[in-house]
């Protein structure tokens, strides 16, 4: 049995040549959008900032907070949907919403106390849910 397996592994079979194929679902639409993007994009690709604007733009960029590394957040399903809807409605990202909420939270101690109380309660519930899942999976 081992000899058959080693023969199969060592056997050099010629590779079959296959034609590449178009896997797009709607090639006409894809070509149209690509052409449209190419027509709109050249201005953005070849633009250079005039020297008189470069200094002010660099100083403005330096005054804007830099973005940290990407983080994954696990949110409750119901709250995740509510945040998605809220962000879509106000045309903002999740990241910006969380940043703004945190900055407001830091400046309002009464609100901070309430939020921490809620956060500790949610943390306790999540830990308990994990314990229950482990118990159920163990038996």
C-alpha cells in the first residue's frame, strides 16, 4: 500500500492546459463602469499640489489627529444594527462615532459614571454567557 502511495506522489503527470475563461457575471456593465472610472479619474491621478498651497496643507494635516491601528469590535447584534442605522442616517463611520462619544464621555463625569455602570453590567453578563456556553459544550 505504501508503494502505491509513494508511486502516486512521485508520479509526474503532465499538466493539462486550459483556456482562461471570463468569470464575470455581467461583462458589459463591468466594462462600462471601468470606462466611466477611467474618464473621471485622470484628474485625481496626475494632480500636483502647487508650492504655495503645500505648506498650509501640510500644517493642516499635522493638526488633524492621526488614525491608530485597526481594531475588531464585537457588539451585541441588536446594538450593532442600531449603530449601523445611526451611522448611515448621519453619514458617519463607526470609528468617528466612537471617537466622538468617548470625547464627550471624558468631559461629562455624570455621564461617565452611568456609562461605566452599564459597561460593567454588560461585561458581567458576557462573562456569565461564556461560562454557560462552556458548561453546555462540556457535557
